[in-house]
């Protein structure tokens, strides 16, 4: 018995030594690889069907349009576009000298095919299928005709990756198509391999790419299932940068990363924000005076300090942050407990039974049901404290995302905490209208505002592409928010992207951060 | 008279019970995901993407969610009988294929962990129990106790920071970097060691307790008086009895080996069954969730049968009574 | 007969039942009157991410709360969750295990069938399901944790019961005409007790750990401060990245110490004599 155990011990020792040998060999570093850490994980090797892969593949299969660093729409695969006066006919002219990684040129046919394919087979592009009536290709120009006017098509087309027709036309159901690669692409890189087991997507340099090139032959995007491991990986130097859609590098991790001395931080104000939403269909949230009082009860500076660690600022009443095109200056949010109490008092919400909580008209204590997505627990804690100081009772209910979607769709809450994403700020009529317009439902939106004035404003925006008019409407929307407070912005924030000091040439846009073609054609290694 | 093996009799007696439990489980794994709040359709796209009602309706029909629940259940049962676990629109593939590809990787790290954990637990636990006064016995027990009262994610993250970040011995994530044996070993060593420490410490505690009890009973005293060496008493007599409570637990570990270890997978960014199921829960991916729960259920039932049979074989007392 | 892990160095340091009662007493006191021993009120915020110094023995967390104060205030919820979930689970597990192992036959089949089924129901969806319809409270958590953690206890107890139901002393009790109930109480429970005790301890630890894990996944009630939630908060709010061990280790140590103390107290009721052939 003892003998056999000794044998086992020897065996274990052997295994361990083999492993340690492996370890020492595993540390070989390759400098021609740009390594990006993310916490957006790829769930399935479906090029179009997987949500995260759909974000990454802009690198290999550029959409028609993109955003520049100021949020202005510029061409990506398209050189420029024209739109008919009635906004139903859009023509995109494709840039010359672009080639798929298999050597064939990119044509307007590919674009026409891709957009039509999205319309027929991809659920989230269903609107294309429902409204696109005709597609015409003329040389390097492709024209889309719709049965109703579209004004923000150029914006929509920043998210649809263009695919090679000669490959994808034989694929029966593109949304469900899975393959670990390689995929033919026309960007500076093509997608070589999606490896779920290794947890990374590998992009290789497109041999047919004619534009500027970066110093890296390979771009590796590694996804982590938790932020702690990702942050530690950056600190240890095995990753060059961090990217997560609509999110910053964790603020709490910035200090220790800076301390390593190997990283610089790219700080950009973002249009995404965290806000307090009201269920406007219920009393007393439907009362503007009540909302006004709530807005004065919130200590914005403390929220900025705690939630963004100072990488943010106190928002204005106009909701829309300065990072967005068309932003206007409105009055900043102001914390004043006295004002909050007075506003409540003069609006008829009084604490007549002296229990510290104000009563509604029917004499019952006002205790609001604060429904939150579980990632906003800290903010909810503070919110409860702030509102209770002003005499408004709060009960917090924390649920995971999907439950939250269902409950807010059923309007089963009084107030809620959620966030907007850069894309979400632009959707519908833009300037966050998509989050409030009661005619829209789904995922992250609150659809609580059915005020005719607001709805008309949305329709007006949706019916024009005239830039001066749009600027005027943007102003009106923000003034509407400032006056009516359908949602209270809690803080505006900056997105921080850390990057390896030795690498230069980073470029960031408000929509996808550093994930854009300028970055991947511009990064240089100075090591 | 033909002598039937006791295991045979046992199995035939329990068959009905296992069949009935299986049917109940089938019903539960079908209903539970569907009772959860949240909509699998609207969750198919990102939170800032808008789906029109007609798109949602057509997707619902494609998911097979447009019919009444009992019809869905009947269709599901028919599917199962044909060996078809359905299709996942979230994962873009047939459930069976996805489960197989993920389960394989999960087994690569769970099976060694359970086996080594059981081996360490039984041998160390038995010795620690038998020689409970010695200092090393106490050290082992203390370590085992501390590990089993630490949240698994805390221990895993501490291991990550210590061995990966500070000492640089192991990689941060994934099953491998390039697909070869060396890389796989390199990547899986730390997660496996952490998992082993959990299994082993629990087994040590149970085994040690059981040996301590057995050791004071009559039969070891009797054996001692016959002049049988202590070592023999421990390994030939006490261990056999003390192991019985542990068999059920280890069998269950095997039953659950498919579900993987969620926290290990989250900490070491492994795409195994644990995270597949967790994602399926969060995304309300009914086919994946139902399918994986069903497979786990089958394994747990098999594990239970095996545990029953094994205690039957090891313990003559139970065998005679049944 | 000493059962389970009493390291002798601990004994020397005074790991006696009395000592453990005192330790547990301190925890219970902290749970009932946190105000009297905590250095600050749990509502006061200082500057965040503070390192330990003379004003804050364990530093401050991301919101600037004094961590020692949080630790003391978290005792109540943690103890309630651990102990109640542990007791609930132990009661269900033991009764089902004994009933099934002692009676065998169809009762055994029924009980074990229920055990198999309970074992397979995953906790996370059930908690999501309940959280959607009820306001979060620790009692929901206790019931869920208790109702879904008794299966292994039941199986261990059943195996042990089956093993001893035919041993001499049980048979003689039967011959003497004692009722099943009395046999269970007087003969079976004392014998399976050594197996139960580590299981009970593991279940309490398990309940506290599960609560911590659920907090980590964001599925527990964020408004209730427990040791588990403190650890989870340290992870989700940068305590771990900044390696603020004074934030996440103390609650983990508290869980450990509680489990140790409860176990030792449980062992007080064990006899210290070997089984005798002729009494």
C-alpha cells in the first residue's frame, strides 16, 4: 500500500515537472501581435449571428459609413453618399481600390447583396426587409429605394458589415452560419480564427489591402469572463489595450494600471450615461413638480465621485452629454435638499403624520418601488439614501437584466436606474429620444413619454436630413428634457481606454471607441 | 435455483423509481426555464437594437414558442424520443452539438479533479483520522476546513492573482493558446489544482470524521487484540466502512461533472459547460438550458444507481438485508 | 471520541467549547447590538479606498464606508442566513435520510426519488424566478438555500442508516419491542451524529458561501449587508484589482471562524468513550 502511494507521489511529481517545463516554454512573446482584452465574450462562432462577433467584424468587413473622432459621419467602405430630397432614395459610392482578402475587388454588388441579405435573413435588420423596395447597382454606385423616408440611414449603415457576395450568396441561412474561420474580409485585416476554447478572435493582415498599414501582422482580441482577470492581465503586460462596447476600463482599476508605468490612458467623454427613469404612467411620478423635487434631492457631485471616481461630471438638465453632436448648454443639475423639500411641500406632498415620509393626496405614505438592474446596486443604495432624506420612501428591487427588461416593459416599477449606450443615444430620432418615445418598445428603452409635443418633435427629426433644421430640433429636444425631466441624468462620464505606452497612433470615435479602421491602420510600435 | 447477482435484483427493483423521477425531471427542466421572467426573443439582439413586432412574432414562431405550453411539451417529448435536443437560436447551432463540444472541454478538467480529489481525500482523510493526535493530521484538517469555508470564487481569484499575476507561472485564460497538448496542460493546470483543492478538502473532512468514528468501534479493537498491525486495520477494515458515506458524494460529483464549475470558468475565462449554462439562464436560451439540465439529470441518476450498487458491493450488511 | 478536525495547536490556544461559545457569543452580540462595538455609524462615508490607519483599522471601501463597521453590521445577516439555512437543510436532510434508510421499500424509493429531483433543480433560475415576483429578503434566500442543500445530507444519512439498521444493537432494540421512532432517536441518531456534524458545518459554511457566490453573480439583495456581499463588493468595485486584502479577507475569515466555532460547540455533546463490548 505504502509502495503504491509512493509511486503515485512520484507520478504526481513527474506530471508537475512536465507542467512546469510547459510553463517556462509558454512565456514566449511575439511582438508582431496587437493584443486587445475585452469582457464582451463571443458565445458562438457565428460571424453575423453572434452579437459580439458582429461588433468585432467591422474590422475585417467594414460597414459603409463610420464616425470620426468628433462624432461626424464619414465614409468607410463608401466614399460618399447622396440622398433624394424626399429621403427615400439613398445612393452610396464605393471607394476604389478595395479588395477582399482572396484578391477579388470589392464591388457595389457586394454592398447591394449584403444589405438585401440583412433585410431578409437577420432579425435585427428586419426594418430593411420591410421597407427596402428596390436596389440598383450602377458601376461603383449602389442606390437603395425605400417605401418611406429615412433620415438616419447613413448612421444605421455604420453597423452593417459588408460581406463578399461570391462567398455568402451560397450560404443558405447567414444568421445561423457558424464557422471558426477564416472569413474573407476587405478591411485592413481579415478574420482568421474564432477560437471559443482559447477565448480569442484572431485577425490577420489582409494581403490585398492597399491602404495605410499598422505595424502589426496580427490582431488578437481576447475575451475575459470577469473584469478582475482582464485588469490583472493588462497590469502584467500580456495585453496591450482594453475595449468594451459602450463601457470604460473599470475606473477603480486605473490607478494600479497607471502605477505599472507601462500604460497611458486615452480619456474621451462618451455619450452614454446612467439615468434615473420615471414610470410616468403612475402617480406621483407623472407630476412634474415631484420629478423636480427628486432632481434636487440627488447629490450629483457625490455620485460623480463614487461612481466615476472623478472621471465624469455633474450633468445638465438637457440630458444629452456634450460628447454628442447638437449638444446645447442647459442648466446644470443642482443638489439642494432644502429646495427638494420645499418643492414637495408646495406641490402638496406633506408629511402630516410626522413619520419622516411624505404622503400622497390619498394620505398614504409615498414609498417608491426602485427597480434596478443588478449592476446599479451602488447607485441604488445612494438614491435610496438621498430620496429618504427628502422624505420619499424607497424600496429597492434588484433583478438581473432580462427580468428587468420584462418588468420595465410591463411598467411594473415607480422609478428605475439604467443606462444609455452611444448607439442608443442615436437610435430612433437621436438625442436619447429612443429611450423615451412611448411608441417604441424593446430591450433597454423606457418608452414612457406620450406627450404630443415630444412625439411630434421626434417625427419632425425623423422627416428631415437638413442639418440646420436638425440642429434646431436637437435644441428643442434638450430643452424639452430640461423642462420636463422624463429621466434624470445622474452623471456624465468619460470612457477611459488604457493602452501600452510603446504603441502609438490610437484613434477613438464616440460610437465604437478605439475599434475603428483609423486605429488598425495607424498603430505603430515604438519598442 | 439460478442465483441472481444482488445488483441485478437491486436494479430491477429500482427501475420504476428511476423512470418516474426521470419523467418528473423532464417536466421540471422543461417548465423551469419557461417560468422565468424575461423573453428569449427580445434577448436575441443587443439592448440598444429595436425589433419590430412582426419580426418578434416570426422569431417566436421559429423558436416554437407560439403554441400553448402543453403542445410545446408534447413536441419536446417527441423530439427527445428521436434523440433530438432541439436548436438554439442564441448559440446558432443544434443543442446536442454545442453540448458535446463544450462538455468535452469541461470533462478534461473536471474528471481529473474529481478523481485526484477523491484519491487525496480518501487517503489523507483516512490517515488524518486514524492518527488524529499528530501535528500533520491537524494541519491537513485545518487547511481542509479553511478551504471548504472560503467562497470558491475568492479562492480561485486569489490563486489567479498569486500564481498568474505575481508569480507568472500560469496563463490568465482559456483552455489553450494554440491547440496542442503542451498548451492545454499549461492552461488547465491551475484551474484543475484549484478544483482539486475543493473536492479534496471536502472529502478529507468527511473521511476523517468517518474514520474517527469507526476507529473507536468494536471491530478495530478486536482486530488490534488479534495482533493485526495498525496499518492493516486502517486500510483493510476501517477504510472500507468509513468510505461508504463518501461514495454517495463522489458519485454525485461524477453526476454533476457535466455542469462543470461555474466559478472556475468565470475566473479563468473558460468556455465550458458551467458558463454555457449560466449564459443560457441569463439569455433565457430554453433549448440549451433544458438540454443540458436533462443530460445532467441522466448522469445524476446513473451516478446514484452506481453509488447504490457500490455500497451494496462494499458493505455486506446492506447486501444481506436486501 | 473526538470527531473532525480539532487541531491540537488550536486546542492549546484554547479551542475549547467554552472559548468557542465566547467567540460565537461575540458574534451574536455583534449581530444584535452592532452599534455598541462598531467604531462608526454604517451611514457615514469617508474618503473611498482608504488604507488601514489609526482611524480606520480596516480601511474604507469604494463608497468610503469604514470596513470594520461594515464587518460588524454584516454579522447579523450572515449568521441568520448560515444558521437558519443550515438548520433547515439539516432537518430536511436527516429526516428524509433516516426515513428512507430505515424503512427502505417504497418509502425509500419515494424519498430518494424526491432527492434525485431536488438535486437536479438548478438554484440560479429558481432564485431569478422568485426574485421577480417577491421583494428581496433574506428569508427567501434562507428558504432557497435550505431547500436546495439537503440532498447530500440525506444521502449520507441514508447510507449510514442502512449500514447500521441491521447491526446488533438496533436488532436488539427491535427485539425488545421498541418503536421505530424510539429506535431512531435512541440508537440511530447518536450513531450517525458524527457524520451529521461535519455535514451540518459544511452546510452552514455552504449557505454562507452560496450567499457570497450569489452576491458575486448579482443575484442576492444588494440592500442587505452580509459578509458574503462584502467580499462580492470588493470584487465588483475594485477592491480586488487594487489588492485591498484588508477589504475582502476579514469577511472571509469571519465566515471561517464562525464555522469553526459552531462545529466545536456541536462536538460538546459527543461521548468520549470507545464503544464497549460489555457495558
